[in-house]
């Protein structure tokens, strides 16, 4: 047995905490090694000296009294009937919160998936040949084009006078249903507006989110769910969204 | 909390107030702080008494001491802006102690005073294992529960703490 190993085990041995085989091995070593034997004597003396000289501190009576009165005051404070039923009510409300949180989590995940889909759709539309099915700056051409392709007639505006000319429209398939995609321009930037009837379409989503450098704005009117996607700066995109919202609110 | 539970608490936990106060005294090294720590810890123990699964007196003691210990560490952090753990640098401390206490002074103080002082100057992790083992005679397993460390750590801390005290005794009595 080496001396460091001996010293590590010596205290456990003196405290009676060493397993029997280890203790036997250590005792054998102690008999053979005078150095370790002296070490053992000194270590025993330390323990004895501590027990002999070092003070215990009895709790003062004032402390005892303080503890008792603090505990009893705590009992009185809690004696108001916070009983089985109120505990049950708390548990029930916690359960509601938990389920609500879970559902919100699901909705959250669903709307995130929706935003992902719309973003992909936007990016794909920017690839050559994918942007528009009907190219026209005339809202009276674009709107009728959707007839027979969708089960709703999307509101189409031309904001050329405000710097957001209508470029065209196309069909998209999002969230399990065909939706309208309207394309507007702003200088070199393109804006996709996705919309579908609020009822019967996918719902939810954050009002604004930015992914991969594209901004997504989302809002819902009584009639339609709107998503707007573009690489346009956020302030200008919000101006555009405001135009759409105003246009929608005055639409017949 | 029913009155029977209050009675049970007073029967199981309050008998260990001396042990609680002793540990708190050694951890805070202040009578005033120790009293506040014990009162605070007792109230916490009472409020969580429902979670106490033990039955015997020894279990009640280890349970209360664990709460006292945690309360003392939190107390130190909150009221003195440091932690008991980091308040002492082990290496630096032992050198500083050697500087502060020349051998002659130690001899003059006598073994008893030197030992008490040495314990007060131990890092708190060492101090608490000495108090729990030598004064309260807790088993390694109980100390491990109170200090929230593995039994192996208790063993090595106790060994190092005693070696430290042994050095002090050697220097005082010149008998080694």
C-alpha cells in the first residue's frame, strides 16, 4: 500500500467507515510501517483534540423562543381555510394552464409551419418563370382570372399611384387549400400577398417575422387571412400593408 | 397545517436546535447571523415539513442540518455579498495563516485556542465536515446528504481538514 493511498483511507478507517476487507489491509500495513503508524497516532490525536477542545454552541433560550413563535405565527397565518378544495381548484387551474400552453404550443408550431410554407412559396416565386400565372397591372384583369380557380374572389387593388404597382397573380397551394397570390412591385423589390378566406383556411401566425432576410407580415380581417412576404425594408412593407388594409376595409 | 403536525414538527425537529445553532455558528462565525440563519431555516423546515419522509430523530437532525447549511450559504451571499465557498482561497489561506500565526504566538495561545482558531479559518467546506463529524458524530452518508456531495468527497474533505488541523497542532505543541 502506498502512502498517499494510505492517508486517503486513514480517516475513513478511524471513523469506522472503511469496508472490512479494506480495513484489514490497512491494519496489516499499519503493523508493518512505522511511518504510517505515527501518522495514524497523530490523526487520532487531532480527532480527540477537536472533540475535547472545540465548543458546541447550545441554542440560546431567546433563539428557541424566536423559533417557536415564528413557527406558531406561520400556523396562524395558514389557518385560513386553504383546504382540500382550494388546493384542488389551484391544481385544476394549473392543469388548464398546462393544457392551454400545450395547445398554444401546437398552434404556434402550426403557424410556424405555415410561415415556412409561405416563405418557400415566396422564394420559389422569385425563381425564373414562377412569379406569375397572369401578368397584368390591371386589377380588372387579374381579379377575374381567379374565377373558376378559387372558391373565392380575392380583392385586387392597384397601388401604382402610391408606388406599389400591381404586377400579376398566380395560384398557390398553402396549408391544404388553394390560395391567391398577388404580386406587387416596389422599385426592384417584389411583394407577394397571399390571401384566403378566414373561415376554412389555415389560421394563426405572428404579426411580423423575419426569416432568411425576408419579412413576413400577417393579419386577419373578418373576411380574409393575409400574409405579405418581401425583401423590401420593413417600414415600407408596413406602409404597403396599411394600404392593403385600408383598401380592404372600403371594398364592397 | 394541523396542530398535530405542529406537534410532530416540534417533537422531531426542534430537539436538534443545538446542533443547528452550532453548525450555523461555525458557518457564519457570528452569533447574530447564526441566530437569524437558524430561525430562517427552522421556518423553512416547518413549511416543507410535508416533504420530510423520515421518522427517526437522526433523520430529523440530518434533514434540519441540511436546511441550516443551505440557509447559511444563501445568507452569506445575500447579506455579505460573497459566498461561504469562495470567501476563502484554500492555498492562499494556508499561507496567510502561516504568516499571521508565528509559532511562538501559537504556543502562547495554547492548543485549545489554536485549534478553535484553526477551525474558524478552515474553508467552509472543510469546517462543516469537521463540525458534522467530530461534534455531531454524523456518519459519512449523513454528512454527504447534509452537504449535498458524494460520500467520497466527504471522505477526502475530512482527511484534508484533519491534516490541516494536525499541522496547526504540530506547530503549537511541537509534538510531532
